[in-house]
C-alpha cells in the first residue's frame, strides 16, 4: 500500500513539473508599432456599426483608444466629424474641434500646418500620408476591398451642412436610415473632379439598408472609418 501511494505521489509530481516548469513565463504579446509624436491618423478599423458611432463624443473616445495602442494616448483626441443642428442643439463644425495644428502622421510627416492649410489645396493628405494608427495605408481605388470612403459629415471647408437633408446619419447615431457625407482618403474617385479628389467631402453614403449600415458603407467603398486629430 505504501509502495502504491509513493508511486502515485511521484507521478503527480512529475506531471506537475511538466505542466508548470519552475520559473517559466508565458511569452508576452508583441507590442503594436509605436509613434508617440503622432497627432493625426485614420482609424484602421471602425466600431463596426456603420455610421452609428454612438455620437460624436463616443467617436472621440474611440480615437483616443486607438491612439493609446500606438503610444500616443497622452493627448486630447477628436474625431474629424461635423454634426447638424437638431433638437435645439447647434451644429458642430469638424474644423472647429481639432485644435490648431500642425499635425503629423505615424511617420512624423506633417500633413497640415494649421486649420486653413488643412482645408486648402496645400495640405499633404493622400494615400501615402493618411495612415492608420499603426502606420498602415488604407486600401483605395484599385484595391479589393476598397475602403477609401471616410465618414466626415462635412462640407469641403470643414463646416457642417445646414439642417434638412441628413449628412451625418442622425449625428452619428443611425445604422439604418439616413446618409453621411464621405471623403476619399486616397483622393481618387470615378471622375477627375474636385469631389472625387476631396479628402473630406466627396459624396453621400447610400445603400440597400437605408444609407448608414456597415453594409451600405462597404457597398460604395467604405468601412466606417474616420479621421482623428490631436488638439494638443
């Protein structure tokens, strides 16, 4: 009986030693690419509910969340989104909520010196510079899938649309009916005109679900992505 107990105890110790080697540590997950000086990026992924971002403040928090993964979370981040006047609340202009600049991307390349520069033909936004929080390009025209449509809800000068026709998918709370103004992150479109080349005001969203769903955005070359700027 003693021999059997000793054999069982020995086997248990061997199994335990094999399962948990002394001092063994699990390998840590690789750290995402870091860019602590970054003050501008495009969301690499969207929240996943089409143009329903949970409102503009939730979109700001999403920007901050993604920035923190790249070591740039110690800044105040704002989504480049406008809202339209509704329910007694005034409109919000995207250009008025992103700080004063200058802004630089993941690679420390300056994309605009200030708000006026950002909304001029002199800005440096484009497929090679409008990078994600991890320094990746967004696939645009010529890629499958094409994800170049970015949510902005803004006119070309960065200001909100007047009340009336929905251009913000109910101020970023609808994933069904409505429409959102989109910009082309790659500055390319179906035509050689100003709208097709616009980074922030190319065309409204549309689609079989009503215009604001994830499926709707993907149907015209989008994925629910948007721009993020650090105010300081």
